[in-house]
C-alpha cells in the first residue's frame, strides 16, 4: 500500500502539472476524489485494527502483571512489535490522505483558472 500510494501521489501531481484543458482537469478531479474515498476507507480500517491491537496489548500486559510467565511475555512482545508496525503504517496513511486533500485543493484552483481562461 505504501508503494501504491507513493506512486499515485507522484502520478497525480505530474498529471496536474501537465494538465491544460478543463475536461482533463475534470477527469483528474473525478479520479482523485475516488482515490481519496478509497484511502479514507483504508485509513479507517487500519485505525480500527491499530486500536484493536492496542486493547489486546493492554489486556495481555495486565495478564503479564498478574501472572508473569515466559509465554505471556513472548506474546506481549510479539503484539508490541506488530503494533509498532501498524502505528507506522497508519501514520503514513494519515499523512498521505492529508496530502491528498492538499492536492484536491490544487486541483480546485487549477479548475477555476482553466474555466476562467476558457471563457
């Protein structure tokens, strides 16, 4: 997903820069709005998974406090490592979706300019 989003952001910014017609900017806008919707859904799913792992980690830490043993410690460690990677990925998704909002604003600006020039 990281590579996909990174490539998409480069693609859409290049396409926006080269765009010179109102019909093309409308196509770019439609495509970008769909991608924003997909990424918002992806972001919500990853947020929920991250929160679930956080709750599970808290439960197992409580279990570890009351019944310290090696298998529980191992499980807490595994969950903690997974949670770190989920947080890192969620952070990337969150920042990229916010960049997508800024690109959306740029598309709106360019749409207005192209429509004014076309008149």
